[in-house]
């Protein structure tokens, strides 16, 4: 292949060099950031010899080349005036997100580091409520007051913690962000409330408010601060920035927060909270059914983060009804997971279902159930909706509420009132989820069964498989040569069609399978040689001893992390054995950064094989059988 010609044709049909703001490449594709995404001629690009397809994703225009992408990239760098991806501006490399997506990403990124502290403190508050209710501890005792201080601190000083985490999310100085939040809690400022609800700053009236436990005012203040800080860094000499930027930032933002951002944020939070409380007053039954039945979908898309500031705003005023209605959905999912655990005979699924049930009941964490069971067995989703709606309606109808921010689990029951009605609501939700799953099942019967051979035999037996045009199978067993590929990851197995990237989903890169990893390690699926491993560490190509070309691509668009959270343990040319460690990666950090970790495992030269047979297991451990290549 003449890479130089292909490189020039790609640049020409992408809209020319002047249309490119940044170019990087991953294991299989050129990733362009363009000034105008309408200029590229997609038909001509796709028709070029050497181009598999084009994809627009994550704010990038991607030209899928395959294993030769590095050569094409090098030719583009040689024959054009484009800079490298590392020299391009960070802003150019970032995908352009919709406003709503950005808002939820900021809320999620700012609150998620604080959730463990808030959840732990919330459960401690629940225990204190139980202890005082049963008379085990006096509310006036030193023991109670010390534990209450531990339980209340994270909520009372939330503006300080949020100032730090929000500043990190906005790319500003986190310590200055923390000081801005702390200023709202400083005794000189809070002491002004003793003299009335108004004061003045340079003659300008200031409406005073209690900012303890508030969320929205700090979000607004830190958002504005991030722009002020960037502007000050542009106009102030570098040698003076160390003290002048924080000095001017505090002198500008703190007064503006007291005069404008703070009251505005409080009004916004109160307006949302009052709207929900109004709906509860109109029909708690209906409001509870809607929240309990549909909040599952917010969790799936990560939009539930937008609810948490509203919950905190409610709790600032005393109590919150949302957590009680939301709890019904969690316990409905626990019922479904428990039923799957009881019904399943598959060890791996039984393990996932059991751990997911415990995760919900003991910790109130729903993601393992959502992604490990519900989205895999979509038949169970209506069960969760029905059960959650019933439980939510009960909690909403009886006006149950939370007295503290807690994860809804068995240990936080004491944080809800009236506790009797709350127990009825969550028990109904869990019971209905359990019964529906047991009665109607969680998956359709498999129409096709593929039997894989043991390690000892060099043959594969294929029965009653839909035949390809080139293979005449009539239901009679045939003996064919084969190569078995073992799983490089531990996780849930998905069809390539479920990968949210057309280059993989449509088979342009070759046949294969996908895995949603649950462990941050990728191991070799075969004995062979490392053909390519990207410096970014997110993808590797292995050449097996039998001639298979295997691409393992960890996550979608993870090349944009530029190696962050990935640690390659091999280099190109290394000889590897099945099970050897290839890449360590921080799975949780990758997900927190907003990237889908689903990992395609592709046979790049699948055209050399009669068939690529996927495992029928819904989940695998590393080194379990994954693919069988039929020669």
C-alpha cells in the first residue's frame, strides 16, 4: 500500500489542512478535530483503498484505517504542516458536548468524590436516630454530640468540600475554590445574620443567607471563578501569578457570591425543591409512582447525579421525600437480582447476581445490578419499573421522607420517617421484583446452541448452526480445524453490535466479540507476539502462533485520555504466553472520566477463517474460552 498517496488523499478529502485543528491516532483510526465537520467528503474517503469506514463520535471525525494506521499517520505528519496531537491545544482535542450533558458531567464529577463521606455520615446519622429512639444514648450526652459532629460535618461544611471538587472539575485552583466555599461559612460572614437578613458591600445591598449544606451557590461561584482565573492568568505576568491570581480571584468572587451568585443559587435550589414538594402535595401517590418507576433510566444514563443537589437542597430545609421514593427502585432491583441468583444455574451469573443483591441491600449501590443484570437481560427492566412504581407510590402516598442524605440500604432505614410505611414501600418493591422475575423469568430461551470442545481435542463440533453461504451445514456434525482464543478480560460478554462505535459494531474491523470489564487487567488470549501496542496503552495487537491477528481495544474513544489510567506491561516484539499480563488500567477512573469501558476483541484477519464462533456465556473470567476460529 502506498501510504504517502493515501495520506494525501485523506487530508484532501477531509477538507484540507486548514480544516484540521488536531490529529491523533489510536490502534485503528485517525482521529481528526475539525473546524467544520461538514467539509469532509465521506463517500470519497470511504471509497479510498485502505480506508475501512469513517465515524463521527465524541466531537471527532475518525477515519478507520486498521492495523496500518500508524504508517498513514506518519505520512500525514511528513507530507503536511499539521502539528502532532501533543502540541495541539487541549481545547481542540476535547469533544464538544451539549450543554445538558456538560451540566450533568460537572455535577457528577464534583459530587462523586464526596459521596462516600456523605453516605458514611448519613448512615451514622441513621444509627444515632435509632440509638436515641430506643434510649440507648442520650441526645445530651458527650458520646452523642461527638458522633453527631462526625455525622453532620460533611453536610454543614459542604460548600468548602464542593468548592474544592468543583474547582478540580472546572480546571481551576482547588484550594482557592475551597476558600471561596469557606468564606460563606466564616464566622465574620455568618455573624452578619445576627443583625438581620441584609447588609451592604461598598454601599451595595447584600441579601444574607445561611449557606451551610448548600450546593447550587457554590457551583455557580466556582464556575465563574474558573473563567476569572483563566483571564487573570492571561493578563498577569507569570512571576506574579502565584499570589496575584488568588488575591484578585478572592477579592472578586467572594463579594460577587455574597451579592449575586449565592442568593441566585439558593433561589434556584429552593424553586426546584418547592416544585417537587408541590407535586407531592397534589398527589404523593402519582409522584412516588413516577419517581420510583422511572428513576432507573436516570441511573442508566448517569443523569441521577442531577437529582442529588435537589435532595441536598430539601435536606437543608429539614427533610427530603425524593430519597424515600427513589429507594423503591433500588429495592425493586434487589428483588430482581435475588430472583436471578435463585433461578440461575450458571455459576458466573449466580456470582454476579449474588454480589449485586448484597451491593444493593448492604450499600445501596445499584450499578452492578443495572449493568450486570438488567441491561443484559432486558426482560427484567419492566419488572423494575412496575415494582419501583408500586413501592414509590406507597412511600409517596404515605408522605415518607428522609431526615439525612443516605444510600438507600438496610442500614439506613432509621433515616426515614414514618419508618413503618417506608418499610412497607420497600418491602413491596422488593417482593414484586422478586415474584415477577421468578414467575416470568429473566431471559428468553436460546434458539441456537453452540458446543465448544474441551482443551484436549483439536476439533470443534458445530450443531444446528445457521450456515454461512460458503459452508454447507445441514444439521450434521462436522469436524473442522480450529484455534481457541481465551478471554483477555474478566467481565460481561456483549455482541459487537452493542458496541457504540460503528467501526466495530458493523464489523468493519473484523469479526469478534466485546467485553465490559470488571477488573482492570488485560492478559494475552493466546501464545504469540506483540505486533503493536499504543503508547497510550489503551490498545494492543497480538499475532498468535497460528496466524490470528487479534486487536484488544480497551474502551471507546479512550485514546483521548492520552495514556492516563493505562500502564502497558509489554512492548512491540515481545513474546507472550496465554495469560501473560498485557495492560493494567484503572477501570473506575476511566469510567469517572466519562468513557465507556466496553472492549472489542477483534480478529482483524477474520476473512482467513470459515467462521468465528463466539462463546455463549454471558460473562467470562480472564482465560475462559471466548472465541473459536474455524479454519
